[in-house]
C-alpha cells in the first residue's frame, strides 16, 4: 500500500469545524495508532534525509507532537513555536492569516542561533499562513529554513504559494 493510501486511512474528516464550510483533517486517529504514527515519523524523516538540520520547530499544538520525535530521529534540537503569552521569556512575534481568521505566533529570542539550519514541522499545511509566519520567525533570529514538512497538505488552499521558493514535504495531499 502506498504512503497516501495508508495515511489516509488514519485521518478523520470533520465537516464544519471549526466553522461552517471548513473540513477539519483530524490526525488524532493517526497519533493513536502506534505503528501508523511511527511510520509517519519515519516517512517525514526519510523525506528530509538529505538535509543537515540543527533545530526542528514544532508549531502549536499538534505540530509539537510530530516535530519532537522528528527532532529526536534527526539528532536535532526541538523548538516550540507557540500562541501568544505561552512562552515565559523574551520572544519574537509574527502575525499570520488562517483560512478562517488570523492569529500570532511567538518563539523565544534565543531558540535559534544565526546560521542554524531549521526544519519546520506541522500537522497540516492549509493556507500556508502558519508555516510562512514560522519561517519568518526563524529568519528574524538569523536561522535558515531548510524545509517545511507536514503530514497533510490541502493544495486547494494554496499554502505552497505562501512558501514559494521553499522546499515543502508532505505525506498526504487532500
């Protein structure tokens, strides 16, 4: 069974969540299935095996769950990017647009050192607002974004266009 078939079996679709007209791609069934979760992590790591990575960024909140084991497998540090007010020290901030609103992200100012090579990991790439804002945060701190890796990509929402010129790896496209 190819990658898109096995992973699609573990994604739940929830209509009209969080607002009417949005189909939410729920990865919690994938996370709950140990062999499937392990394979997803293995596949993400394999997709970027040719890169040297110093830090893996996980975007709040499901991105943490995926990014931490990817960082471990790559022998890289893990850095959380969080919603406002969640980090206890000095932060850099970036506002971004979602497919259903806007929000802000924050990162500790000392989380990335100049020149470090960074992999941005999240569960879903939709409009690209979250991933693009995270990349800008990394670059504000002097890091180099080597790639963005996600479990699911929603091509109809044109997220790749927000990341033009960046390497994007996704396990499944809906």
